């Protein structure tokens, strides 16, 4: 793909300054070469402006006077960069059409423009919408419904009866609709509680590699529209996640917890079961959430890194923190 | 599936009260409709008793007077609910028989009633017991032994020589028998230590999606009978887990640690290598276990969530906690 | 495989003491039998020396007088053990040749001595080096380059354009080259930033089961030579890891962080984005790294485990630690 800079300006809504040129690719400002466009939003990269070899830059209005090459001028260079990148690098098609090495049930309902790769298995009762792609090695179980223009990358498993919307991207190794973790004690051992809910994924959702979303025990597990999930996230049965919430890698969200819209959850966060997290909550990395959050805002837990030597001393004191507090109270009393 | 309430009473050992009716499904008490049965064990749901549309309820004796519909009466409503759910929702069969798209070695030993789905690979020397199901895309390596009535869902990998008992459920994406993580330094780089043990899984074990259990370095990694493992758990080489221990999602257990019977381990727990955890230990979510536990009881670590603003102040103090304790000691001395 | 002890001495560089014998296998010193060799490096196992049934031992010079059987004498018994194990237990070949059930593109470049198992998919433009093995169910996407004598176990996914060196081992369930997690806000929702970098893996790298390594946004994600990654590690876009760094299970490393050479990172460690970790850094298990580390040494965070009862009291005090510190300061002032 290649565009004139003027076309990119028009398609992204940025203002063209300094003449037209051909743009073939995107690069970092420091390593860009002829034919590249680069973006600068962080002032610390401004020193590179004068020496860049890029053919054009995406910049804020205030840097225009220092810009030695043609530019797309915008208040949000990162957004224009993303739009330009989507134009220059359209998503690769997995494969055209249905591979003769795919195993597609005759009882599945497959739209005409679908592509299904080798060794993918599509079971009876499944419905695959127009323009949707199913990668190699995927297993789409019975009665799954997948919308339009969704991309399921290689080696994904979608359990029976689950539903995925339009324009989603599901990365490799994802497992949707495994049984929730539900047991009841019977004597010394545990009896399984059948997990009869499904997983329902909205539109425009992205789910990272090896993330798992379990089916509900009774009610469905629900992922709202526009939700973005990073890799290796665990979402338990009966969880719901509101529209446009973004969750970073390696989080674990326990059963029946409901997360609002527009939340930003850092990596390695744990959220225990049966909580309510309201809209527009930010949770920093590694926080352990053990109670509901009813007010928008930013929340944290964990302790700061130190040298192991210092940490050992402080950490040992933590085990007597209650005692220390009582000693301080006593000192105050006796003062 | 559908049952008379009287049949459900008989099969679950609960007491029938208030007349018979047809039960077709299970629902939450608040959303149940005609034909549904619901259960109430938490007193906070008692307000729904009078208005429920369920055809029958599973309740404790003390709520019977408030129950407007026929009931299964029991001291353990959750257990009766689980039993009813197992009757109404028997596990789906993956597929009948061995798919002609499965790749089954002629040197594998396959019982007659086995089902093996498309694109599953069963290698030479593998033994698959009666009634066991192997999902699509599974890879069962050489000399694996799988017992009776076990269900291996889609896209599971079982490494050579591993053994799985009867009545197990292994969810999608699980990897059993990858090499343990063992190296020895040789100059600047590391030499791999061959991992020559196996993984041995008992009977009635459930293993959640994308969980990994490594083969032992010299001795086997052992999972006892009735163990329940949630999703995305990592179990290192040479670990053993006692019967009926339950481990929630996203835990990591390091090499050669031995965990007793009947333990309950919360999500995101880490346990370092070469520890002994006795029977009937409870470990709360996100705890980091760095020493052996020789007494039954409940154990914890981690710090509480707060607003990021407050957390920053407290967290900064943690780095000087040892100093603070010394200052308090000095004050006490000078008092 | 079986060797004379004298051959093992010669091949490992250890000194033979006490006569020759046939060695067929390796075992723990306490469970070893005739034909086994065992190693002792930890003094606490010395009590087993006199009663071992092993045919030979690998020991340090200082234990030779107590050794009742022939021995390989060395200053580094673990290293000699690893070398002996590699001789006695050479890695199993996955399968010979290219299975007629593998799906290999005619536009792929496959060396003659390659082995590719059933249901593996190798796409157009891929290059597979001599002696490399591709397990069942693997998906090797377009334009992937894999070096010589590398082993890709079952059910691995390698995204388009990624590169893997020689002599690597990639365990089952690994996903290399899924999209990095990059979005930019556009109104209430998020626009995907195309991830146009690749993943580049050096030589002699081992990657554990279900680990994920994302492709770079603009620049590549780079794993150096000799790096060893355990299971279920998440490595985000644009990360680089220096040669011979070892990372234990369940770590998560956020985008554009650069880790030096020869580091040792414990399990469950989190490292936030855009940090620099210098060479030869050790980070203990569960540490949350939130700032760059410019000096070699050992670093930690987290808090110690306690009984839940004690922990609750101390943990509650943590939420008022800043206040406590201020109260101490006041006492000091008023003294």
C-alpha cells in the first residue's frame, strides 16, 4: 500500500502542511527513511525533528515551525498515526475461501464470503457471518454464532453455544466457553456443578493470545462492545465487562464480578468474586481488588520494589506492623 | 431432559414438599419461569421467595413456610442443586465414534466405545480407555495412558508417557507434560537438564483451560484424585498435589513443592519451590508462599487496595518501615 | 541408551574413580537401583551415600572418601549430571519426515531433513531449516523463518513473518507474534494500532508452554541467544531480552521494556512498560518492577505470608502507614 500525503490528510482529517509526497510505510522518527512517515507526540522526541530522514511527520501545531519536512498537523498525533497505519497496513487475510482441509459440518451455516483455514473444525449448528475468517487449527463447537468481519486467528477454541459479534479479533490460543469453576463439597470430595450458561462477546472486541473466558454457571458471561483484552487474562463464569473497558495482560477476574464501562485495568490485577466495579475506574498494575468500587477514580495496591537487602528488613517489619502501631499509640498516651 | 419433581427428590435424597410438577431447567430465583427449579441458600435471596415464577424451589427447612411453590427441602441446597443440574444437564458428548478425520496411530490401543474428534492426533503406544472422549485438535503423544470416561476437550496437548485417570475433565488449551524448567549454568550460558519424569493425574480430576503441568526432572509430577484446578494455573516439575485439593485460577506452583490433601488455594497464589504444605490448608488470593506450612489453617499475604493517592503515600512509607520501627524503639527507650 | 562409566567420564570431563560399570539411567540417590547413576551436590544428601543402591555417583572431591561405589568426581556435580542426562536421554524425535497429514504449502521452503507432524500447517513463504521438527497441530504462518535443529512441540502458533533461530525448543501452546496490545482512544471507543513489527528469537532459546510473545508495534520484539523462558510468561510488543537471561513462570513484561543479559527473574514478576533493566539483575518472585534498574544486584517487592488472622491486622495498619509515620514524627518533635 502506498498513499500520497495529501490523501492521508484527507482520509484522517489532519491538515496538510509543506507540500505533497509519496508515503509507503511508518517508522520511528529516529530510524525513519525516505518514504516513511513518523509521528511525534512526546516533546522528548522533538530533538529528532531537525535530523529525521522521514519523508513526512505527524505533529502537533506547536511543532510546525521546527518541522523540516511535509507534515500532517493535528492535535492528536497518535490517533492520526493509528489511522494512517490502518491505511498503509490493512489486516492480512488469513486465506481466501474455505480450505478443502478444513472440517466443516454440513449442518453449519456458512456465509459465502467466509474464509476457513486448514485443520479448522466447524461443528454442526454453527453460524459464521459474512467476511469472517477462521484460522488454521481452530475448533468452533456446536451452535456457536459468529458475526460479520470477525477474525479468529489460529488455534482458537470456541465452546458450544457461545456468541461472538461483528468486527472482533480473537488471537491464537484463546479459549472461550470452557466450563466455569463450580463445585460443591460432598463429603471429602467435590461434585461438579454443570455450567449451563454461555459466553457472549459484543462487537469490535479484541481478545489477546491465550486469554480464557469461561461460560456462566446459570447466566451468561458477557463482554461488552469495544472491550479490549490483552493476553493471558482469565475471566471466570458469570463476569460481565462493560463497553469500551480495556484490560491489560495477565489479570484474573473471579466469578460473577461486574465491571463497568470505560474502565482501564492494568496488568496482573486480580479482582475477587461477586464485586461491582462502577464505570470509568482505573486500576493500576498488580492491584488486588477485594471490595466493590462504587466511585470512579484510580485505585491501587501492592508495595514498591527495593533492593532485596532493604526489602527484607522492611518486609520483616510488616509482620509486626499492628504491634508497632499499638506501641506508637502507647507512646502518645504516655506523652 | 425433564424430570418430575418427585423423581428429583428421590434421586437427590431431598424431601419433596407441596405436590409434584414437571421440571425442565434450572434458573436464578429472580429470573426463573414456569418449568424451572431454583435454589435458595443465601438468606439475602429470601425476599424473592414470594414473587418467584419458578415451578419449584430447593430450600432449607426453615424457609419452607415462606415458600409459595413445591419444594425440595434439604440442609444443603447447593449440593441438591448440583445433583439436579447434573440430571437435567448431562454432559454433552463431543462426537460419536472415531472421526475419519482423526489421525490415530495403528500402534495405539483404543477401546471400542471411545470417541475421537476430527484433527485429533493419537500417537503410537497411546492407550485410550472405554468411554473416553478426545476433542478436535488434541495431540496425544506416544505412550500416553488415559483411563475410562475421561473427557479431553478440544486443543489439549498430552506429552509422551503421561497418565490420566478415569472420570477426568481436561479443558481446552491445557498442556500436560511439557518439559520442566531445569538448566545448569555452563560458562555464561545454560545447559538443559533433560526432564525424564512424567505427569500422573489421578481419577475425577478437572483441569481448567490453558493450565500447564510440567513433567518431572527425575521423579513424576503427581496430581491426586479429586483435585480441581482452575484455568491458567502453572504447576512445575516434581510438584505433587494431594487428593481433593482445589486451586483457583492463575496460581503458579514452583518445582518440587508438595501440597497436601483437602487444601483450598485462592486465585493468583504463588508458591516457591521445595516447600511442604500440609493437609487442609487454606491460602487466600494473591498470597506469596515462601516457606513451608506445617499447620492446617488459613494463610495470607498482600496489601489492601486503596485510592491511588492514599496508596502512594502509604507505599512510600513502606520503603522506610524498618527505619520507622527503629525510631519508635528509640522513642520508647528515651521515654 | 547405555554407557560405560568411563565413557561418561571422558565425555563430561569428570574424573573416574573406583572402577568401570554400565550406566543405563539416572535416578535420585535415595531411589536409585543397579544400573543407575545419581548425583550429590547438596551436603544434606550425604547421609544417603553409604546406603545408595546406585551403580555410580557424581560427587565433589571432598565426598570421595565416603563414596562406596564408582564415581564421577567433579567440582560441579549438577553440570556433570546434566551432561550425563543429555547422553543417556537424547531428545525424542517427534516423527520422521513430513507426515502426509501435514498441510505444507508448496510455496514453503522445507529442508530435506525436516520433520513435520500430522495436522501441522506450514504456510506460503515459510522457511524451515535442516533438522527442525514441527509438532502436530502447529500453525506456522506465512513468511516465518525457522533455523536448524529447532524443535517446535505440538499446538504452537507462529505468526506471519516471525523468525526463530537454531537449536531452540518451543513448547506446546506457545503463541509467537500475536498482535501487540496497542489502541488509541477515539471518542468513547478505541482504534486499533496495526502491529507491524515481528518477533525475532535468537539461537538456543527455550520457551515454555503457553507463553506468549507479541509482535512489535513498529519495531520488533527481540529475544536474545540462550534466553530461557518458563511457562505462561507474557512478553509484550517491543520488549527486548538480552542473551542468557532466564525468566521463571507466569511473569508479565509490558511493552517496550528492555531487559539486559544474564538476568535471573523469578516467577510471577511484573515489569511495567518502557523500563530499562541492566545486565546481571536478579529479581525475586512476585516483585513488581515499576522503575528502571541501572545497577546489577538483587531486587524485591511484595509482603510476607502470615496467618490470615495476623495478616488482617497488619494489612489494615498498612492503610494508615503514612499517618502512623507522621504520628511518630510528631512524637519525636515533642520529645
